[in-house]
């Protein structure tokens, strides 16, 4: 078998792992739909590469308002790799105790909200503290981790607790320990991670179910849609309406800050 076929077969195994979590994904979708129908938001958070999965939920084509992507640039923008805003700083900051509290200090939260925290290892301090803080405020937390990888990883917290310890529902990306899935003869280290594949499949499966639930409840979502499949004028109106709805929902998170 060549390495491309091997990677694709591993992705098929990931899909089978995800199929086995249908009940948990439906439960997550039900919580998210309930939050959105209440006029509130689902808080999405991840550090490092997990930002990709956060932004997969909103805003992009095929997505809709109701999700609050908390993308802290100091923890996620490290394209320079070295120098200012580099990878070393981001990896350091995602393990600074108390940073999660400073991020959430910007929002007025409600028990009607829900939270979706993404971390493959589930072992970095900021995502763990974020989940812990949400639970302290009686907000349901859904965690997306890589279970095998998390089980073999060591928490950066002094008490040893991981993201899964502060989650009401735990979802598994289906990737292996170490994330990368391909070993090549003559190369000591594996390449080609799988958690992104699993994570994106999971969030889009949940997204579809949330859209179904909202539509069934008589509040069909305003979906960002490509002009290649719909009249351009209608597409533009959808974009404007979706962005306005996002702004109105977000304003609810700010109006009582500090009170």
C-alpha cells in the first residue's frame, strides 16, 4: 500500500469512530439549538491549530449565526513561526494559569449559553481552565479531544486534570496517539495528522443537525451561501442578515459586562 492510500484508509477509520458517537453528537446539537433558540450563543474556543475547527463552525460558507468564535490571537496567530508572534510564545501562553479568566472577563455569560472547547491533547492549561470556568457558571461544556492521544498525554495542570474532566459531553476526533498517522521507512517520526479531519467532520455533522433542529422549530438559520447555487442578490441579503444577527447576539454578551 502506498502512503496516500494508507492515509485515506486511516481517514475511513476515523469516520467509523465518529459514527459510533452519533448519540453524543445529537446531544451536543440539541444543547446548541436550545441556546440559539433562546437568543444566546455557543462559545467556541481552541488554542493553536484548534482555531481551524473553531472557525469551521462560523463564519464560513455553509454556516450560520449563533456561534461565538473566541479566537485569541496571542494563542492562535503564529504564522511567523519565529520572531514576534511566533510559535514559542503561543505555546508558552496556552499554559499560563489565569489567562482563560482574563479572556472570559470580556463577556457577560448566561446559563442559557453552551460552550464547545477543542483541544486534541486536552492537556494545555488555558483550554482546561476555560471549560472549568464555564462549568462554574453552570454552562454546559462539550469537549472535542483525541481520546487515545489525551490518555497518553500529561496534563500541564499541577492537579493533573484534563479537559475531559470539565466536560458534560466528550467527543473523540478518532486520531491515533501522537495525532500523525503515517510512518515512512527511513523516517523516524510519523507525518500527516488526523485530528483535523475528525474534528471538521464532527463539527459539520453537528452543524447540520443544529440547522435541522432550528428549522423544525420554525427558526431556519441564515446560512452563508455561495452565489454559485443561489441568486446573487439573495446571497448578499443572506450575508448581511447573518452578520447583523451575529452582531445583535454578540451585543447581548457585552451589555452587562462588569455589572
